[in-house]
């Protein structure tokens, strides 16, 4: 499939934009924690019978699209959830633990910031949803995908205004709020004096919500510009130029950033000859067992002629291994997350490295449990003297 590794890399970059940007704001992370608690609470059989709203979505950290689905359902079923918690709280038929949990969730949803953050996150993620779908498409045009990401970033910058903030805030006016805290008053001992400075500083909810709003938009836009900056976009365009279906196929100026990674010079004459030769050959013949030509099929079918053009041959090899290298790096990080759990926070670095290697080389470790089990245990038994014999 053309540019499959590139498409996967772009999708991962967009995922990291959302997770890193939203994780920078503590209030947003608390909001998603409450969303996760709502999902678990509504799955209880006794609670699910009373709940009349739309089924809540499971929140997955690995997929930010789950965040978008979760927020969408909560906004649609906000009134149904509020009615559910009020009914459970006032009904003695439920256990004390269920009523206490329902009361806590109801108070969390009643906070003015909860509905505001839900509306804000939904608006931000709705602009990123089209690029997300585009990057997952099998027939995605990478150049169009990058343009769509740039357009989404521009849309986010356009909503960074006071008007948009007030529009989102207006949707939260009908939320039933908890009783306000005790109002701050001026010290009565200062009643007969002229005070030249502010004695009591009152931070309104609007001030904090405004800060969260601008902070989240700035974080998302900053992450998008960083991860989809000129260097990364040049690499993606270079991989796109190795796709036979693109108009920039084997354009030396486009492929050059990819060759620069290994300090390989881009010879314009070799790329021009290779482009004319491959286009003529692909027009006359069809790829074996494939619907259309890909980088893999080109290397397999025309390896001998391409060996006479080493820079072009190197560029194709880079294009095939670039996505696999990225996936291998992501795989190692995923393995680290599985190994480095909360129960293993005190392990030494060497032990952690060994566990990661065992988890990563699962094909070999699987043999230790089956065909290699007997020989490994015997070898382990003979290396050191053991009080308890294994055999």
C-alpha cells in the first residue's frame, strides 16, 4: 500500500498532539478522569436500568478519538446523567457506597468548569477529526493530508477570540451549580481608614475558564506546528515523492530530505532517468498480484536496472524502511509502558532493560516455554549449585 508507513506516522503524530497538549492542563485531565468514572459507574447493572441516555463510550489513552466520542456522548446525555444522579442520591434502595459515589459525580458535573471544558474539548477535537480520518484512509494523498492538518491548525487559531470564549460560556449558563463558597468581605477593622490597595482578591470562575481556554488552544496549536513543522513535512513529502501515483514521483528536490538522513547525495540525472524509465515500464506492464504499483513492487520488479542508479535505489530502500523503523520505535515505547507499571517503580535500570528485551523478543521467549524449556532449565541448574534440585 503506498505510503502506508507515512500515513501511520502522521496519524501517530496527530495522536501525540492531542495527548501531550491536553495533558499539559491539569483541569482537562481531571475532566477526563471524571468521564472515565462516569463510564464505569453507568456500567453497573442496577444503574444501567435507570439510565435513559446514550451509552457512554470507553476512554482509551491509546486512541484520542475515544476522547472525542466520550465528550460527544456526555454533552448529548448531560441532562439524563444529571437526572440519574439525583434519582440515585434520593433513593434509599441503593447502597450507601453507590449513593455516595453518585453524589460525588453529581457534584463534579455540577461544577461550572465541567460543562465548559466539555464544550471546549469537543470544539477543539471536532476540528482535528477530519485530519484524523484522512490519515487513516487507505487511499490518502499525503500532500492533501498535510494541507488538511494546516487548515485545522488555522481554524483553531481563529477560535482563539473572546467572542468564541463567550459563546462556549453561554452554553453553560443553564447548568445547576453547587452552592457558592463564603463570600470574601473587607476587614471591618479597616472601616475608618482610607485603603489605597486591594485588600481582597477575588478570582471569578470566568477568569480561570478563560485561562484554560486560551492555554489549551495554544498548547494544541504549538504541538501541531512543532510535530508537523517544516522538517517533518519535508520528510513526508519526500516519502510521498516515492509513490508512483503522485505527480512528484522521483522529483530529486522532493526526495533530497530523505537522503540527507544518511548523507547520500541526490543525483538529479539518475532520478530523471529512473523516472522516465519506470513510468514507461509501468505503463506497459502491470504489477504481479497487485492492483497498482507500489515502492515494494518497483524494487522487486526492477531491482537490476535500479542498481545502476544507486541514489535512486537508496531512496527506495529508505522509503520502505522508514515506516518500519518508526513502528519499531513505537513498539519499544509501548513495551516499556507495559513493563514499567506502578508495581515496578523501584526496579533498577538494568533489570528494566532486560525485561523490555524479553518482552520485545517474544518470539524467542515463547520458545523458552516450549521447545527450549528442558535445555534451559538443565543449563541453569548446572551453572550454580542449588539446594533444591530442578531434576
